[in-house]
C-alpha cells in the first residue's frame, strides 16, 4: 500500500542505518528523546534500536497521556462514574488505568454504567439516545485528541444537548518538554518530535528548543523508515553544529498545523494555570479546561470534583521512567509485580506506554542488560 | 494489509495522541464522510476540521474526527540515499 510499503523497505533501512553509523562519533554518547509513545512503540516493534550504533541512545519521553495522568484524576473520574444517573464513557485504554480504589473496569463490574467509546462523538450519540440519563465523557489526550473533543462539544452546543458533559484531562506537549529541558537529571542532545500532534499544532511551537536550549528537533512519522530518517537528520544537525526544527513528516504535517482545528480548540478550551503530571509534578499552563462559553458542559463544575491528589504506589518508578532517568526494565517492579496483565503503573497499561512496549517487544534488549543492574 | 499499521479496527492506543489512521474518502454525508482504511473497514468520520474534502482524498483521523490530510506527493528518499 502506498504510504506504507515505501516506509518499510529493508534495503533503504540498512542504507539509512549505515548513514547514521558513518557520522557517529565513536567517542561521543548521543541521547535522543522520542517524545511520543507511538514512536517508542515503533522503535521496539521494528527493532530500530538494534540498527543504531551503541553510541546512540534513545530515551523515551512523556508523550502518552494515559501514562502521565496522576492517580487523583482517575479517582475523580471513578467517583463520577459511580453516580447512578451517569453513563460514563471513555476510551478503551483508560478503563484499565489504576486509581487508588481500582480501575474503571472493576467499577463497571460492580454495576456502574461505564461504556467504552472509540470517539467522543459516540459519547454524544449515547447522550442523544438517553435523554433521561447524564452522559459524561472522560476526555484525555494531547493536541491530536483535543480537536475531536472540541468538535464534539461544538456539535453538542449547536444541538442544545444538555445531558452531556466532559471531564477534561487534555494536556499540551510543549510545557512538559520545556520542563524536561529544565530538569537537572537529564542531558539530552536532540528530540524526535511527535508527528500527529504536529498535524494539529504545526512545527513552529518547537522552535524554542533550538532558540532557547540549542537542541535540534525533527518532527517524525511513525513508520520504521520515518524514524530512521529522522534520527539521521538529527545526527546530521549535531554533526554540522546546527540547531533547527525540521519536518521529516511533510506528507502529513503542515508547518503551520491545522488552523481549523486550532480555531475550534481556541473556542472550546482555555489553558489551566497549572496541572499535575505523573513524574513531572505541577507544570504551568500544561493542560486544557473548558472555556467559560462551554462551562455548562464541564463535568468538573457539574459534579464539583474536589481536585484530590493521590500519591503513586511506592514501588512504582513511573516518574523516573517518564523523565527518561530510568529505562523501563530498570524499574524495580518491571515484569514482576507490574505486567500488562496486572499493571501497577500507567506506563504498563497503555499499549503506547514505554513499559508495555519494552515488555511486549523488548526481549532482545533485555539480553544485553545485566539483571543485577536492576534497582 | 500490513500488520502493525493503524486501521479503524486496530489503532493501538487511541488515547495516545499519535494514533492517527489514514483513510480514503468514499462519499460525503453532510458534515461527515464515509471513509475506508487500508484494510477495507469503513466508518463515518467528522470532517469539519479539514474542509473542503473531496472523494478520493486521504485523511488522517483520530477518534472519529479527521485532523489532517495526507499529501498526494511522492516521498523523496533521495536525501536518504545520498
């Protein structure tokens, strides 16, 4: 199929890998962060890591919204879902994210009316079909997902649907990346930018990386060759001493983003003053809430959610993994107390989470690791 | 269909912002479009955010909403080959 086959050409992949190797300084260690969980998934599914020289280390970033969601927000969603008048709707992966009292699947088994939807528009349809019930959608995701919530709310308002509300947990990608760059724990050389977030926001928001921090960034697609080519582009920038934002994913990402989607988001959302991120703490202006024009659809106001804070399980080291300080297999509960079947931390829940990607596809990598190095 | 690539019935993690699915527009239905993915699955996709949309165009969708268009250009790997 066009747009797929040409990005999985083994001969080209070997050529790109050889190109990367040819400009790798054997005396230098390169740390490149892939911000997006989808990239982590591609890297492990296709064994890209094994094609790279040992000097090139890929560090997993915070780009999985399920993974960065603090436990308190899960608990608040569960409290709303337990209300007898509520039909609670959410994406599938959200069902298994553990809160302090269990997850949404367990609450559903106890009798709560919780339904998995593929789109917020499905949640709106459920509201139309059940006018005597209150339908709440658990909105989560970066700027790729936020437009679908915005569009759904615009339709709900236009149709005057009053039994629909949104528990908004949308987050934005730039503030956590800036927080990582400010973190003393980490020395990163370059960034692989998230491809589909950039479809919406464009490439301009990443210019601070080169302007303020002297870090190259390449916005990348999700096929194996996309990622290899992006790493090559970053390595060339590092070799040349350049710091630029480049767009490898031009077939999908316009430099200016999707202006219609941004306009829709600007009407429906506004920035929160601050928001808590798992592992990263509170980050200013890093999340979205509904704007005053859409306050009638805001589940936080409708159900007066208290804004509780819940600490992560002590054994769980999701925070260090999210910041790239630890590799997933270096977490003390990885693969033992924490598995995809029984996850302790969110990074193991989401199929895009770094721990789940390691667990499912990273076996070969573990062979290189001394088991005794686990902390 | 090649395994691993996002389709309407297998998109990895929809909550991950980057689970975008390429689909081709089959027909227009008001504010929605009937679209088909690489595996032949069809779904109604909201297209307000990418108008104007024409039958045959390839859209990038996420959560039932089109968020971008896939450019009908040949990918240039000459840079890679050099």
